[in-house]
C-alpha cells in the first residue's frame, strides 16, 4: 500500500484533533501551527483546509471546534470516552483524556481522573496501558493457540488485507530477538500502515511462545520508531513519507483557498492607511508576534487579520487592520519581510541557505599537475567557453559582468551537481529577472496546476535552493533545459520543461551509471584532476567536446570550467581536433606548454 495524500491528511487531522482537545473551545487555524509534530512545517492555509474538510471539526465563525463537543458533553460518561477514543483514532494519553473531559463536561481534572479509574475497572472494552487509555480493539485476543481460531475470534479470518501481508511476510526474514523489534521490522519492510490486531497477529506468528498481547502494545507505545495513528501502526519511514506529502500539500495550497487570499494585499498596502488608524489591543499584538515568531512558514498579515482579529476581508476595518499589522511586523528585528505584508521568522530560515553547499565547490587537489592558467592567456576558443554566460556557475573563479537586459524568462541548462543538490545558480544574465526580490527571499515555483515548490533565493551568493523534488520528479539528471517565467502574483514563478535536452550535457543512462561508480571511487581515493580527465577521455574513442567533458567531470567530481580549460591548454597529453578533445596517456610525463608557463596563476 503506497503512501498517499488521503492518509497524510487523515494523519494531520488526528494531530489537529489532539491539539483542539486540549482547548476550552474553538480555536484559530493559526493557533494550531505550533501544535504540529516536531519538524513539520505547514501553512495556515493547509490547516484551515483540513479542518474544513474533516467531519470531526466544525467551523464557528473564523474558528474551528470539535464537531461532537456538544454530544460528548451530553452523553453518558462511557459514551463520551468511547466517542473521544473513536475520533482520536489511537490510544490517548491519560492526561489528555482527563483534561478533555474536564474542559468539555465541566469539572476538575482530579474528579475525572477518579471517574475514569472507576470506569476502566468495570469495563472490558476500554483499557489503561502505558499511561494511555485505549480501545481494547488495539489488543489481540489470544485465548486460543490454534491459528485459525485466533483469526476467527479476532475477526481476521476473512481479512484479505491481512492475507496479502502474510504472503509478503513469508518471503522475508522478519523475526528479531523480541516481539516489539519484530513488529517494527514488519512495519519497515512492508512500508505501509498496519492495523493493530493485524500487526499483533503477524508478530505472534513469529513469537508464539513468548508473545503477550497486552505487554506487546505497552512496549509499542513506548517506542520512538513506531507511531499509532488513523487506527493503525505506522513505521518511522512511513511517518517521514507522510510529512513529505503534507509539506507538498502545504506548498500547493499556501495562500490559496482561504478568505484572506481573495484580497489583493499588495494593492491594499500600497494605498494610504484609512483614517482613523486601526488600534491593536496589547493582547492581540502579543498573540500576533508570538504566532509569527514561532511559525516555520511565511505568514501574511491578511491571514492574521482573518484568523487573529477575526475581521473578514469584506469588513470595513480590514484594510486598516492590515496596515496596522504590517507596521507592527515591519518593526520587529526578528522577522524578515518577504514581500508586502508577508513575513517569516528569522528562526525559520535554514542555516544552509546562507552559504554555497560544499558539493558545489570545486574540489582542490595538492597535485602539481593541477595548475590554473590566467584567463587572458588561454587559447581563444577555450577562453570563450569559460566565459560563456550560459554556463556560469558558483565558485567558477571567473567574474561575469551583469546583464542590463530585463527578460521575461530565464532558460537554464541543468548540470548534474545542481540536480543532486536541488539548486540553481543565479547567473549574471539572470540577475535582472530576479532583481525585484529581496537579497534573501522565499519564493514559490509552480509547475502545472497542481505542484508548487517553496524555493529560497539568496542573491548574495547567487543560488536558488529547494528544487530537488521537482528535478527528481520531472527532469533527467543532467542536460535538461528548463525555463522560469514570472507568475501573476508577487514572488511567484512558473517552471516549464518541454523535454528539451542539451545533448552535450546529458550522458546516456548507462554512461551516467559508470560516472556515478567513478564518483564513489574518487571520493575515497584521491586523484589529480588532470589524471581524472585523462581517465574520462580514455573511455571515449572519438573524444568529447569541451561541454561534454565538463558535464562528465562534474558528474564525477565538482570541477570548474576554468580548471578544465587550464589543464587542456597546458598539458601535452591533451589534444583537440574538430572540437573533440582526446587524451594520450603516453604523453602524460611530457612537460607542459612553455608558452603558458609564465601564465600560471595557481599551482
């Protein structure tokens, strides 16, 4: 069973349900941003969408509450406990159950702790276990030793899903030294959610002599590499995949489908603030600053006006409130203004966007052969190839002149090392295209109608970060020619790829596999760049063009075009004919070109 968007959204709904359980009443979507599992960064727009679509929640004005809060308050105590467990979808920590009952039904937590203690003692369908309260359906009934009778009494005898998993498990060596380790291994190998009794049965089969159904669930609840959710057990890798799905969903709906997005925030803030000025209450200022400072995703003042101040976009006070919030946030040193009315906490900016990643830096060697020639001394064709603005790269050792031409589109040939890192260099010819963006900004790249990718743009170091997912989904690992166009909204761009390939930059799949193996070898066994170039050229009887050689060299080890050109020009073992470069191992010991000896700038 593959990870899919529906499961991811159900998982998020369960997280939000638990967060709202601890509240006395309806909450704003923005208040729930901080309640997400650690490491999960989602937009308010996605949270609002899930709350709107999930029947466990109901909208109250601009806030959301539990749909069955009134029913839980009026039902008999046992029915209230069962309803909470059913909607929560997994074993519930006892303090959360007690606090939820206290807030919904009225009364002290101590009172409901005692009431719950007495209730559990008299019931067989609700159990206390490992500081949790859970439905007994999470525990395998094991009164029989016969496999068929165990299946029958647990209502698994006609479970086709279980039969499919049993067949998969039979082909694998899944048993570990104790039941909970085996269960975790089953979840990892099947890479899918597994029902509680299904997992217990599959584990019991491999530990029939020592398996304790109650102790098994208690041990599983204490593990960090498995998670109960959506009425099932989920493995660690699956949780990561669900987080990835949710992050993608968040990127796609960020700012879309909400009330706030139906206004033109840029236009509102471009106009003078309405009179009289909107006055923010101290408690609202505190709440707003807290939300934005702690958020891991950008937040617009329009969202905050709707979610915190509860003013609809059609309200007469909306524009004034938007101006007041924008002024408040613009004065905060901890916040970064990404665009008019849109802010991000400096704490949310990942460290890696501030510097060029090491894999994008040319690898230096101590070899005497790996010298660098002054640009002016290079043969004309090689100098022109090094200075070709189309192939400008970070850490190239060459200063390119900015282009004054403002274009509507950037066309970029993808290089393998940028495919690996999910980056794109901002070349001198690209700078006018991105000139309207701040030096460090978060923009949205959209592909088609359904895909959106948040991308960090650092103009200071000349890199875009965050295209890895798009590259791996739609582009070959080297040589694809794609385009970026301006979108209709601010800091929004459109990605286009129509299958065009720069053949010189695109080694065949078989050749790329060879280069990848070479990359692994070179990483552990240093080799001079000149010698690596000889090795690569030796594998091509007809030689390689300069661009093709650069592409293959960078698939193996990051090497600048200037370095490659310098070695080709200086060493006698390299020769060119009709644009194709070849290597002659027999001449590797011959001295370099004496005419270039005085032009060596780095040895």
